[in-house]
């Protein structure tokens, strides 16, 4: 054994390492996205539970606007 690695095994190792890197980064992205989406859904459900549709809405009085016109 000379201490050198066969170039084929170096190339296969590089491909395997790159595939493992892609797999783990995709898994991390997917899990964080799913966790964020689940939290957003829970927040929306909580907002819907807090809405009070039976509350009486007060009509606001129309406000008059006064404008000033300058004529030469």
C-alpha cells in the first residue's frame, strides 16, 4: 500500500458527502418550514376563537370637513 487513495473512491466519497449535505440541509429546511407553518396555523385558529361576531357595532357619525379656498 502506497498511502494514496484510488481516485475513484475519492470521487465516490465526494459524491456521497455532497448527497448527505443536500439531504440534511433539505431535511432541516423542511422541518423548520413545517414548524413555522404549524405555529402560524395555531395563531390563526387562536385569532378566530377570539373574534366576537355578536358584538354590536356602533355607527360613527359622519364628520363635516371645512375647506378654505383662496381666490385671487
